[in-house]
C-alpha cells in the first residue's frame, strides 16, 4: 500500500512528517514547486507532497493543489491520495475548533458560471471520495462533512448561499481541486480536515485561523496517525 498525502501548508504537514521521520527528497518535482517527503509507516509507503512555496509563503489554493496532485499521481502512482489540511466550519452545525472531519464529498462554492446545466454541474464539481471513507470515519469516531472549496479565505454572502444550498460543512481552498484531479486518474481520495475557524461565530477569519493553526495541526496529526494505522492494515 502506498499512501500519498497532498498538503498545502508546512505547519499542517510538519507534525506527521516528523512523527514518521520522513525524508525530504530534494529536487524530485523540479521545475514544479511541490516538495516530496518520503518514508515508511510500518509496511506502508508514506509520501507527503507539499504544494510548495512562493514569495516565502506556502502555496495555498486550487491551482497549486491541482499541480501537486497531478504531479504526485503521475510520478508516484499511489494507491490512495489523502488531502489533509485545515478548514473553516460552522458553529451552527455543532463544529468546534481543532475538530477533525472526514470528507464525504467535495465541491466548489465560488464558481459562478452562467449557462446551461452542464456548465453549472461542472462548476460545482461535486466529486466523490473513496468509498471506504464512511467506514473509516465510523471506525475512528470522526464526524463526516461535505468539503466546499473556493479561492478565498473569507466568505462572501454568495459563497454562503451556495454552501447552504448544497449542504456544505467544511470550507477550504484545496479539497475540490485535489478531488477533481483524483477523479481524472480514478485514484481513491480521502479528505481529512481540521477546523481552524468558525465561519459563523463573528470572529475575523484570518485572526482566528492564525490563532488556531497550531492546535488544529496537532489534532490533524493525531487523526492522521490513526488513519494511517487503519489504512496500512487494508
Ligand atoms: N494567510 C494565511 C494563509 C492560509 S490560507 C497564513 O498566513 O497562514 C488558508 C489555508 O487554510 C488554506 O490552505 C485553506 O484550505 C485552509 N482554510 C482554513 N480555514 C479556511 C476558511 N475558513 N476558508 C477557506 N480556507 C480555509
């Protein structure tokens, strides 16, 4: 079994890169910005692909996530991709800071394209996840939620309208892009998201995100270790 994590931010990946003693493989994706960490988790090969950096910051968002996912699948041929990261969630739906969710689907919430039903369907995305996601979440006692992805950290009223209309629960900037690429390659995808901010608690998203990034990354690390244990037994 070869599991490949696709992760946007170094802070999100660092705890489990260190926990598994993964080694950085310099230059693996040149000229792409993505960075490979590779190693073993028991009998299982474990790769972590970071989107990379630009202007001294982690590359977040759909474009970088698509490039990283495509490069990872083409170059590493993993049995499964896991997109692990942080997200916003909704207090009204019972979510709390640093709570970890498994995604039960992924869609875009900020692609407003007028046209016929085909374009509307394409814009929303609505990609499937690995069909073992529910059993895994139940086994590990993790809640499930629908990931909705957009290109901004803030949430405009028109984003919220789409999220509510489609039962979105977890708001991020990469999940649906990773899901799109996985769907093209028929590579199973698991989504694991830890909450840094609550989109409906009135706090400024950026401040809340920054304050909770470390705690959310720690709970993400704990969940990922339990997930890797289960997956490596498959
Ligand atoms: N300015 C931040 C950059 C992080 S962008 C910084 O200085 O560190 C936010 C990242 O966290 C993205 O990778 C995204 O997937 C995730 N994220 C967390 N909360 C989010 C939210 N409420 N909406 C969208 N993305 C969110």
